[in-house]
């Protein structure tokens, strides 16, 4: 009787832990997501970033962000440069779930939001249950 009760407790704990937002299982590999976003006082500018992440053992081992080369992007290049330099120290070694939760990076809030959305796209691509 005690072993049945213990087994029930283990199963209940497993269900609770599974519902606590365990990291998504992802396949190793390199994935790229093209992400658009809007900026400007009235969101009058639309530009993009391409985010490429290399994953190994569910962790980000390399990250590259290629910003939009357009005129508006050139005007805010200082933000883009800071954003890219901060990413390396904040992202490498993190899971996609951890990286998405980092939030605001270096004065580039719109780029930070777009980056997080790009990571969600990468997570979808790398999901162990998806087909590529």
C-alpha cells in the first residue's frame, strides 16, 4: 500500500513540475529567424533583423544579429551596436527560454522585443517535436 501511495506522489509531483514551464526540448543546430518590427514616434518605420542562433545541449552557443541596412537603421546604428555587444555576454550559455526573459537590452527596447520574438521563432524551428 505504501508503494502505491509513493508512486501516486511521484506522479503528482511530475505533473506539477511539467506544468511549471519546463524548458522546451530543442534539437542541436543553427537556426535563423527573420523578424520585422516598427519604430519611430508613430511606428512609421518598419525594419528587420535576422537572428541566427546555434544551439547545443539546449543552450545557445553562438548568436548573430544582422540588422536592417536601411536608412532608418543607419540612423540608430549606435543602439544596434550596443545591442549586439550586450547580447554576447547576456545570451551565450542560456537556454532559449532564459534568453527570451532577459528583456530590455541597451536602450533598444523595440529591438529587444523583436529579438525575443525572433527567439520564439527559433524555438519553434528547433523544437524536438517539429518537423523541419
